[in-house]
C-alpha cells in the first residue's frame, strides 16, 4: 500500500465520496446482497451498479475509480456471477489514519 497511491486515489471528490458512502452503505444505498449466495459473508458491500446510480456517472468511469481505490488498498471486491461488490478495507484505512496521526 503506497501512501502516494492512496493520496492520489483520494484526490478526486467522487472517489472520496465513494469511500465515505461505503463506511455506512445502509445509509446511502438501497439494501444490497441480492446476488451474494447465502452463507457468504461479504457484508457492508455495494454492487457497482448501485454506485453508478448514486453518482450518475458511467459504469466505465466508476469501475476505473473503484479499481484505483482497490489498487491503493482502500477497497476490497468480490465477484458473484456477473455482479461485482465492493467494500472498504478497514484494516488498511486504520493504518492510513494512524500514519496521518503519527507522521503528518
């Protein structure tokens, strides 16, 4: 997880908003998980299509944004059939918060 990649990923208002929304997905999105098999625990995740609807941005652009956030280590993804779900990587976000508190 490169700090520079993280800050680049967060330097866009929409990407920053996505990370914020995924902190409390039940507050910002309709109920999710229709395509997640029973017993599979990928909680607090949101389907790409729902993020596209909320932002009113094309799926290709949102997919690029989500990929940037994932490569920076801020998101995790899982594919269920033709649907991809994303959620925050809380461990890495906590490490980033600690870095900011102690180093900046």
